[in-house]
C-alpha cells in the first residue's frame, strides 16, 4: 500500500511519501536505542512535564490536527477535534498517575529469608508500535503516553494512509520537550516491519489492527521471544432485553454503530433483541439510522462521512451482498451512493443466518445486523458466537439479568445500559481473536515493564 494522504471524501491524492530506506530505518533504531540508555534514567517528574507540555500543544492545535485526520481518513471534523482533546486528556492522566502505577511493590521479606524484598517496575527499552488509521491519534497516544512515562522509547509504524498524522505526533512530542529519539515515526510499509521486529535493539511490540496483521507480528515476535500486545478486531454484541429503556437504547445503538463512520473496533455491530421488544426496538433504531446525514466530513451537520479507503468500502459491500444473496432483509441503506468519495449509507440488515459471512465476520462500516432471540440464554449464545471478544453491551434494568451478562458475556469489557468506550481510567483489551494484553489504566502502563524482583539478604 502506497504511503500517501488520499482524501476519502473525494478520492484525490493529496500527498505521497517515499518509504524509508533500510539505512534510514537503521539510523532511527540506533537513535532510539542509544536514547533509551539516557532516557530511562530521567525522573517521572521530567517525563510528566514533557507529556503535559505536549498535551497543552495538542489542545491548542486540536483544529489543525483535526483537519489533518479528517483529510486523511474521513472522520467528521467534530469527532477529529474531540479525538485530539481526548488524547490530551489521556496524556495528562498518565503524567499524573504513572509514578503511583509503577511504585515498588513490597514483598514478604521474612517469608523468603531476606532483610528486604520488593518488586520494581522498570522500562523494557525500544518498543515498536504498529497502528491503524481509524483513530489515528488516540490509538497511538494510548500506547505512547504510558510507554514514555514508564521510561520506554517508541518507534511508530503507522497505517500507510495516515502519514501526516503520524509525523505530526512524533513532532508534537519533540516540541513538548521529549529528547530526540524518544518517539520516532518510521514511514515504512508493512513488508518492512519484520526486519524491525527482528532487530535485537527492538525488544517488544504492540499492534492494533486486523487479525492477519496481528498474527504476523505475534509470530515473528514469538520466534524472537519478544513481548507483544495485540488489539485486534471486534464484532461487539448489543443486547436489548424487555426491561430496557427502548428509546435510550435505540438512540445509543445508533451512535455505537456509526461512530467514526462505522469504523471502530468497539462499535456495536450485532444488535441482539429479545422477541418481546424486537419490533419496537427495530422500528426506533431503523428510523434513527435513516435520519442520519451522510456527507462532507468537514460539514458540522454531517453524522457519517466516507469510509477511509476504497478497499474498506468494497469489503463492506461484499459482506452486505453476501447476506442479501442468502436471504437477509435490508431495512435501510445497503447501496452505495453515486459520486466521488467512498461513502456508504447507514444500513440495517435483519434475518441473518449462520451461513452468512456477517454472522461471524467483522463489518467495518456503518452496517448493523439485527437478531431476534427468545430469551437471555439465546441472547448470550448469539453474543458469544463469533471468534471475537472485545467489547459488549447489554441493556436491561433487571439486576439478575445484569449479573448474568457481566458473568457470561465472553469479552474484554461489558457495558450495561451504555455503549463501550475506551477511557484512560479503565483497562481496555480483548479475549479470543480480539487479541491479548491490556491498554490504559494502571494495567496498560505495566505491559511494557520488566517487573524486577529484588531480594536483599
Ligand atoms: P490493518 O490492515 O491490520 O492495519 C493496521 C496496521 O498494521 C497498519 O499500520 C498496517 O500497515 C499494519 N499491517 C498490516 N499488515 C501487516 C503485516 N502483515 N505485518 C505488519 N504490519 C501490518 O488494520 P486496519 O484495516 O487498518 O484496521 C482495522 C482493524 O483494526 C479492524 O479489524 C479493527 O477492529 C481493528 N482495530 C482494533 C482496535 C482495538 O483496540 N482492538 C482498535 C482499532 C482498530 P499498512 O497500512 O501499511 O498496511
């Protein structure tokens, strides 16, 4: 895939970049590695100052970088600006809390015959981050902010369609005060990733993206015995039970499905509704999906902009066509509009059966599938039926049902009467083929640390 900014609203190529040469990549790895030896000795206070200064710059430049993100991957400008602000908040969160998250943990010295014993979190070194385009700032910041606060240094291989956002971020951290080499962007293609992962100076990797990409990075790192965190795809269930507030559930369902033009790993994708309220929920949900405005992502009135890539739209169309051919019903949307740009309308599909690809696969666009279920057992069975296990949502006012969903939805997170959101304060990650490891909260910052046991006789 060419490294280029291609405006998804028009299809126009705005700017192209040459991939870095092997020599350039080597130079950056060497700079990262030598920088780490001094950077790891900086104090939490110094790192926090640099991160807070970066957050202040980001807040001041939210419009500028928001325009960049919208131009590169098509999210609405209002959501791009909000993403920049969320990143600034995430940076301040780790600036404030890193030291307490990584404080020494006391051990039982008497039990192990020591005069003193404890466990200390130390940074690992140079970590490669392979990141997706869908939240081009936030996905990176939720790795970079804790990693830098822990004393690691980062190399970023961003998705090929968001090179300018990638370069903006490494420059931002430099302007915030981080020493040169702490966080660098490598403009490389995915075929150049293996050499970086196998370099002895790179000690760990994190990848957010699709299952094939995750599998490849994890296999190489497995071969090299290097730690990885994988944040992969999802096909989150959104279960609606009879006691739910249907108006509220339908309103949130729309946001949960079409956020980021339908391209979020934690978007609710499968709407699993108890038969007693199925028709009432479907009517409300479809009516709201039809009301959404699709169009220019820079327009304040737009709810849904284009999909980020031409291939992305073709993938969505293929899944919808496959379901329709096998007998699914299109309740709204389902056909691409005429004209330039990679737009796809908010779409709701019902009568999904197990032989349709959509039953198991992730649809990365504004397409919702509706399932009618007889009771909570069937709801949980359908919810857990995919190979994914990222987020999950259940709507019910019944306390016993809430407990049941919390216990039995097989996912990295469960949201009751709300939609799955990533918060700096809460751990984020998946099970099954949605990946492993955790980001955010105290758990996220400890992922790229060496927990060193200290025993003093
Ligand atoms: P993708 O194709 O896997 O790309 C993600 C990143 O991996 C890009 O930087 C890409 O580079 C790189 N890449 C692709 N193939 C690779 C390989 N074989 N080896 C090394 N790197 C490789 O994913 P995407 O289509 O951009 O993103 C959508 C997917 O990400 C969805 O499945 C979504 O659910 C998932 N996602 C998950 C989370 C989460 O937190 N769990 C968050 C956001 C998105 P190029 O661009 O150069 O190909």
